[in-house]
C-alpha cells in the first residue's frame, strides 16, 4: 500500500549541516497550510484509487506547528483518501518543541509514531551542529513521550562529528538503550555543498570530517545495536522486532507514495514529480498548476533506482525485478557485480543481490559503479 508524505518547511534555526528545504520564518505559515489543503484536493483525482497505510509529517520541523494545523491536514487526508485503520502516522519533532501537554494533544490525533531529532546527548556536539535544543531537553522530551504513551519512538543520531570520540558515541548509544527506544536512524555527518558546515570547513573554522572516524563509529553502532536485539534493515536504520518504519520502507521497496507541500516528491511507479522548493512560489503557483516538475521514468531509470534503494537494505535487490525490465539489464548487472560478489562485498543469495554487512559503509560507491549510464 502507498504512503503519504507532508513536508512542513519550517525550523527555529538552521542546523549547519542541513541541505533540506526549510525556512526559519513562519511568516507564510497559515497560507502554506491552506495551500497544502488545496493541494490535497488538486491531487485527489489521480491518487484516490489507492488505500494508504502510512502518513509521514517531515521537514523541516513539523513539531513547530500548532497541533490544530496538524489536525486540519489529517482531517483533510481522511476526508479525501482511503486510510487504513492501522495506519502508521509519524511526526518528526525536535526535543525543544515537546512537552507532556503537547505530546498528549499530538497523541489524541492518532499519531502513533514519533521521530525525535536528538543527534547527540552531548551539549558540545549540539552546539557544533547549531541544534536548537540541548542534551537535557532531549532526555526530557523522551521521558515526556513515554508518559504520553508513545511506544513507537525513533531517535536520530549523527556520528562522525569532529571531537565525538568512540567512547562518547558509545555513551550516546547506551543512552538510547537505556530509554528503551525501539528504532534508531543514524547518519554520518556529511558536508553538503552550500551549507554553513561546508563554508566553515572551507574557512578552517570547523575541523574536516573524518571518513575513518565515521566508518569506525558506524560499525560500533551496528555491533552494539545488533547485540541488543535490533535488526539492521537499512543502511541508516535499526529496529527492534515489529518496529521497522513502514513509511520509509515504501521508498526502499519501490512502492508508490504521494508527496504534499513544497519540495515534496511523489512516485506512482511510472513517473516521479517534485514540488518547487520555495514556499512563496508553492503558495503562489499551486492554483495555476505551475508548482512542480516531473519526469517519466525509463527502464534504465527504474533499473538504477532499484539498485539505489535495494542495495541500501538487508533484503537487497530482487533479481526478478531486474529481469522484468529486460534480459539485457540482468545480464549487465550480473557482469558488473561479479567482482563485488567474488570479493564478498556483495552476496548473491536466493535470487537477491545483497550488501555484505561487513562492507555496508562503502555501499554507496558500489552502487554508483553498478549504475547503468547512458552513452552519449
């Protein structure tokens, strides 16, 4: 079943590493909520034939919104689409937005999964990243979420932060275990172009990011979480039994999804489209229809996407899906992947091509090498 993603493009302040679309001004907040509601009506004819089992409020920082705004969007989705009764509904949140009263209000909307952007339990790391919360607020937010009866919690962590020793990172992991968090999303600190972090490193105001440190901490995280009952089901995601993210799994399993809001992406199996990453233009142009771009996916595009998503998961790529695109695609993949299978960076097992967990940290480079690139 498909999922629905709603992009809420507001943040209190800019994290130095972030390259997502957001605004630190709430000036157009009310108008933007109105236009997201209008986009639901506009998209409905093409998307009402589906039943939906996940809804995901991402951003940005959706927890910045008043609960009444979130309720408006959810009410409209339920009025417009067929939403399953056991739908997973996720809200991304920053710790400093959360208190017990607000969390109870959020829970009353049948939001049943909370994604808290902790990143680290050390204040010095949070200051380096320009996060808007501190370590105490992170712990208080998790406590409040438990008191509000959220049992489906996921925590974001960042590793590879300069100055974050392995011992400190292990303390972060142990803090999560101590809070009985059933899902962890962990990302290496990466230097994206045109971010404050890239500028700081270029000006030598921030130490360069160490790939060696990131790789070491990735495997430390993996080893510790596996020893504590987690499944490493996607390169950046770990879950206890029954707590795998159903929504994010749509992306990795090639399932359609509807994206609403500025910069949101949609995919229906044949075509991909993305809304303009500009709040004012999104609000201004939605009624005219000039608020998005799209591309029709070729069989080569689909081949590359199957590799890009499948090889990031423990399940791997189903070779039957590759063969369905044409024998030439399967032949190409078998030939191109042979060296990686022989050196055991990839594993061929029961019709699936999978990453070897011991080499998972370098999978992005392997995927790039397997891509089929059109000749000029």
